[in-house]
């Protein structure tokens, strides 16, 4: 019986954590469709938060690579007074990056819905 209570507590904790992340991400970043993203990213800082090998395999033309794993150390490279457009492979890492930036005072944050794998625009490969 004790293990059943433990299991229920763990499940409730996981659900609560997931909901907290979901709603804090919604507050931090606006998710844009590809058309909305294309309309604004040229006037903003376009950041690819994937790792360098993923970036080299193909990225949106004009983007800079600042991997999520290096974001805390390289945050000074991103201006807080200009919009920041983020993307990753699927949208998970860009959401986490947006949360980190939001906590540091960045407010004008956007991410690409579906990430790079849904992108149909121009790309560049190395």
C-alpha cells in the first residue's frame, strides 16, 4: 500500500512540474507560425540553439549558433533591447532557452513553431 501512495505522489509531482514548465514557457515566449516567423526574423536577432554539428548540417539563412548548452556563458552576445527569434530542431530547446533569457530580463522573445524540421524557407549548409 505504501508503494502505491509513493507512485501516486511521483505521478502528481511529474504532472505538476510539466504544467509549471508549460505555463512559464507560455509567459516567456510567443510561438510563431513559419509565416509569422519569416515576417519578423530579419529585423531581429535570429538564434539557433542547436549544437554546432546540427547547425553545420543546415540552418536558417542569417542565424547565429548559440547552443543551449553554452547559452549562460554567451548571453552577453544577445542584445536585450532587440527582439530575439529562437529555434531548435523541434521547439523544446528553444523554449528552454527562452525561459533562461526571460529570467535574465529579455522580454521580446519568439520561437519557431515545430522548429527547424518544419522549416521550408531558405537554409544554408556547411
